[in-house]
């Protein structure tokens, strides 16, 4: 399914459920928000997002514990989960989705491979986190991460 179709399906489902959405993005740099806001009427569901490209924003705005960032790093399932729940709380949405990873072309020196991306979706009751290793160049990794985040949010809201 195309990225736009996933976004339309997610927005439709959330609207039917009377729920709202917020996003926290690192390696996708606002790509999820871009896809969502390209859809007319998305403001009925999508409240906004945070591009948390640095650990300072992850800790300060999204309340990712500094200990998590220091011990397992920004590219980790723990950070993805904290980002999804943190943006949900910060923006006041029912559902939060997040993406954190290494899009390349270079690694971050942590020994984690380029293409490693964690996506998370949480609604306060359930949180899903998925590890992915996406092939391709920087743009390929980013696009795959956007699609996977939308898919995971659809799974959560099913």
C-alpha cells in the first residue's frame, strides 16, 4: 500500500474512533507530518508533531529519560517508546507515533548499522515498538520508516 493510502486510512480510522494523533520524528525529519497534512481535513485528527533531531529535544520536550539516552542511546526501542508517549502527552493527543533511527549515509559511532530504525505507537493503554533494518540510501530508509510508522499506528488502532 502506498504511503498516502496508509495515511488516509489511519486518519479515517482515528476520525471514526473520535481520537487524535501526534508525531515525534527524528530520522524522518517531519516526513510523517508532511504526509498527514497533505490530506485535506487531516486537522480534524492530526494535532501536530515534534521533530526531535537531538537528544536535548528528546529529553527536554518529549521527556525521554536522560538515563535511557545515556545507556541505550537515541536509536533504541526504549527511546522510541518514550518519544511516542512523550509527544502524546506534550501535544495532548490520544495516539502518539514516533520514529528514531540511523538513515545514513554514516553511522553515529555507536556501532549500530545504518538503516536501523525503531518505530513506536502508543495510546496510553498499549504501546507497540518495532525494530527495522531498512535497505537503501538515506531517502529510501526515511521513506520506509514513514510507511512503517503509519502501518504500526494502524495496527495499534485496529
